[in-house]
C-alpha cells in the first residue's frame, strides 16, 4: 500500500490501468514532469504519470514533482499558479464541454457508454454547455501510434545488448550469441514483435513511406485537438472501451488498440486524467477521461475533483488503507 505511484504514460499506460482498478490516473502535459530516470519507450510521447486514490492526492504529487530539470532536454517550466481543486456548481456553470462523436469504437461497451452519458448529464445539469464535437483524425491515432512506437522502441531497446547495458545471459560467452540470447530472454514476444516491426519501418526504402507519414498525421491529430480548445474548455471521453479484462489478456494479446481512447492526448501533449466513475454489473470499475488544453492542469484537476465528489465512487479511503497497514 502507498500514497501514490508513478508510471510511464506513453499512450495511456497509467490512465488505462487506473480505470480498470478504480483509482485516479493523471497524465500531465508533455514536459512538465521530468523524464530523467524514466526508462524510455517512445521518447516523443513518454510522460511520467501519477496514480492515486483521489484527485487531491494527484494534485499534491503533481505540485511536488513539476518544474524544470536540466537533465531532461524536453523539460519545461511555464508559469504556474498554485493549483486549487475547489470548484462549486457556480464554477462549473458556463464551462464548455466537448463530447467527441468519434470516440465510439466498435468495441465500446454499453455500460461504458452509459457511464459516459451520466458524466455528461452531471455537468449539463449544473449549467455546463455540453456539445458534441467531431475529431475525425483520431480514427488514425492507433495506426500512427503503432508505427511511431515500433520505430522508437527499436531504437531505445538497442542498448540492451547484454554487453554494456542491462540484463546479460551468462550461458553464452561469444558476443553475437550473448546478444541474441539476452534479447530472446529479456524481451517478451510483444516487445520483440515491436522491435522487428520498428526495424522494418526504419529501413531506407520504408522510412518515408511509414515513419514520415505517421509523423505528419501525428501533427495533424495534435493540431486538431489543440484547435478544439479554442471552442471548449474540456473534452470528456471514456478511458477504455470495455470494463472487463482478465490478467491473461495482458500477455501476448496486448495491442495499442486497448489505448485507442487515450493515445490522442499523448500525441497532442495535453493533460488528461481518468476518474473512477461507477461499477459495472460484474463489479469491475468503469473510468471516464477528461482532457484539457496544454498546461491547463488547474482547470482539469479542479473539475475532476468536482466530478469525484458528485460521483461518490466507492473507492478505498485513507482510513481503510491505514487500518490494513496497521494490521
């Protein structure tokens, strides 16, 4: 048991598990938290994410960690006032809330859809302007992520050669054999598949055809999301499309499709948070995701706190944690 946990959020890897575990998963804007010390997966998308029981806890950890770090070349230090998570119904009234019509993948569960609608209704009932919006380019986010992630993973994982860095298989003594054995044992089939795919995309004859095109579409997706915040204060979406998953689903079947609803926030570098919304009919948590304009963490966290109070999700409270720890 702990107060908070940190995790690398590349395409939703803190928000996705947070939604499935009934806790809060918060991904700040790209560059606000230092990546120094973080094992890189996809450098252009990686953000240290925060997982906590409550929004207030996430805000506190964010306040402690944010700031410029000279050891991280992507680190930023924009002017920030102290974050307050206090919001009344009056503060919510008049907020412009976007509901993306394009965030309806075929796998979207009916219970998830209803919980999404419930959150939209809560905001509308106190006077927020809740309107449908179109983000047509987000349908390409998973394909773009797959290409970019594979290329950067192939590059980043090259350092794990068994000779100078990382795990080493001691059964072999000749360099090529050590290299092959180390990577076979050190990487599971998902990572090996991405390395092979990435090296294919990075071939001279494929570089412009795949990677360059993916980078162009990534920029278009980012611009589309960023421009939307000229009209809206927040975007509300589901975090994951299905509330029910088995642990075995996360072995060889893990694909970027599971992050289809969370990838866009990483591509745009904007802050996003997943809140526990309700329980499914199988008593598994269902999460809802909020996104805000870049560096607008204050609004994102304060509205999230207001929703947390309204939703009254039956999560673990501090006194429960303390009683377990003391037993």
